[in-house]
C-alpha cells in the first residue's frame, strides 16, 4: 500500500470572492506598514557600527516532558480509494472536537497551563543569552511568557473602538482601570498605568464632526506594570509597553505631536518615555529590580523596536527586551547593530506563511544577497533585529490549509501556533490548552469540523441596545469610560492611581 497525502479541498467561487476581498483589505494595511517602516529610517538614521557585546552561557533550565500529536496520513488502496485510519477526524478525537466547544461547566478542560516560579531564571527567559537552547525545543516557561505578552498586544485590538458610526471611534472602549477586567486578562497579573495616543486623521461621519472625542489622535496602546504577586513570581517589577498594529492607513506616527490637539501635545514617543521613566524611578527608589518588556504585532512590533532603541538610550542600565509578532523590517544593519550593542534583547515570532515580516524588501533584499555579498552591508538595506522563532500554519491540525493572507497575519493565529509549538521537527503538542476558538475571533482559519463561526468577536447587535423605552439605540458611554485629556498626568505618589480612593483616568 502507498502512503499519500489527504486530498485537497475544492474551493468554491464564493470562497474565492471572499478571500479576494480580504486580500484587498489587507493591501491597505500592508501599504501603511511599508510607508511607516520606510519613515522610521528618516527619524533613526545611524552610522554603521559593529556589535561588540558578549553573551553569558545559558543556565540549564529543566524542560517538562510534553507530548506531540502524531501526523495523520491516508492509505491508498488498490481501488484508488483513500482509507484514513489516522485521518484528521480520528486525529481530533485525541484533542479538540466540536463537542468540546459545548459548555459543560466544571467538566471543561482549563484553558491555561499552570504558571511556574521564574524568579531565578527570568533573565534567560528574556534572552540574556539570546535564547540559546530554549527555542528548539521551545521551553514551556518561555512559551507561556510569549503567550502572555502576545495577549497584551492582542488587547490593543480587542478594546479598540472600530465603529465608524461611534463618536468615540479610534479610542479605547474602556478606561485603563477596567481594561484587563473587561478583556479577561487579570490572570496575567498586571495593571495599566497609562494610555498611549498617536497622531492620526480619524475619519468620522459628519454627524459627529463637532462632538467627536478627537479628530487628530487614535488610541495606540498602553503602559502596564506587574502587580506584587506577579512580580514575586517573575523575579522583578516588569514594565510592559504594548503597541497596537495597523488599522487605518493614515495613522501611527511615532514622533509627531501638535500643540493644538487634545491628546497629542506630546508625541506617542514622549508619552511612553515619560511614563517609563516615572515607573522605573518609583520602583527603584523602593529597592526593586526593574525590567522593561515591549511588545506589539505587525506595525506595533516595528514601533516596539523604535521604543526599545529610545528606552535603551535614555536608560542604559535597564534590562530591555522586545517580543514582537509578525513585525516588518524596521531599519538597516546599523540600526540592528546599535540595538545589539545597547543590550536590547529581541525575540521575533513569525509565521512562515505571513508576508508582513518579509517587508520592506520582500524581493529587493533577496536580490541584493544573490548578486553581491558586499551589498548586504549597505545602509539602505533593511534587516531584521534579534532572534527568530518561526512557526508554520501547517503544524496545527486545527487550521485550514487554504490561502488566507489576513488569517496568516492574525495575532490569534500566532498565539495558537506558539501554544502548540514544541520544535521544528515536532508536531503540534497534545497538551496545548489555550482556547482554540480564539483563532476565529477575527478570521476564518479554523477547520469546519470544529463548527466555530468566523469573525465571531463583535459587539452584540452591532452595538445597539434595547433601552427602557422599548427603542433600539446606540448606547452612551459611562463617564469613566470616556477619554479625557484633562486627566493626562499620572499621579506621582501612586503608579497605579488608586491611593486617593478615586476612580481616575490616566489617559
């Protein structure tokens, strides 16, 4: 009997049309990413330098035994039929099936793996030795930390007000004190201390032109800090900066500011560094060890690198690491070498099928590599920074095998693959626990056998509510959830803003 691959699925005209529309939408974001990446070179031009930093030998961290799923194959019989004793249907019996997504209360499998105490090994986990011996196989402690920071980046999408009919379009739907509560992220053990805004032209309906919250700025991310319990577990006080990726092609200018605006009298760069410096000073004065971890997806990953460069320049003795997802190339070789020289540790998580990490220079860079090795050192050749963790959509038995540019780039696809990754030569791990249904929040990547609807993450009734008078109306925001430029300044006596007993915003 001959071993053959499972037959490919026929693609309908409707699916092709739907995917074509997605590619067109994706092209807008890709154009914005290219534009933003090129613009960073204007603000961060560096001379070519040589990295002279030395790395310590990695300490041995015990790896728990984890089980991989066996690959599924079909057997071709003499009658030219395919018999699949180890088919996808049988394969899923050992992991998740449609019945696993029916609420069964306390009998459901927990969606998260247990956390370990990282206090003595956090530097290795954050790349002090460039993640040697931790990526293949992927150490479970590192995997859970990557997922944690990925969820912080995902929060910048989940809480963003996309509704073009909303007077608060472009803002965060929740105030900073309840952001993690609303998004079910309190389990990660951090508190938000500051919201970040970037200059952008926000297209709003004429109806709201006089009363919209801002026509010049978009919510771009936030600064958070680990709580006392989480700080004890991870061995230091960790400051996190999470940057949102591209949503509108006209947004995301890192250094732009304008005095006449309500939210960008300071640039996004200045807002972040003012808050980071404040938190570092506050906790160091208490005698605590402090780290800075910067994360982001897509263009947010590019902004994370610019932020890391600025932070390392301002705070040269601070341990700084970047964990990015699907980020494009940002700068040239000199920029890469400068970050290495300053000790910034960067872990780039990329999906093989995702086109965004290949830009700018998707063709041009490879061509230069082939024609002459000397061109590889040219200042205008874009280069990635740091260590790469490469994932493959085909490793997951839950994901479709079709062509879906948006699905490949989706952050939830990334987090799903990280959660199941064991190593380059291993299959998807059997004991992966992260909720598989999250993959389809804003995509259609899950196989149909699981019966999870596509793009299911949305406001009920598309944002309308049935009020006490029996009318369907757009709800107003609670006063504490309305962005307020008057509350820009963070309190100096309490980094979390709770000590005065009031419910303050710190936008």
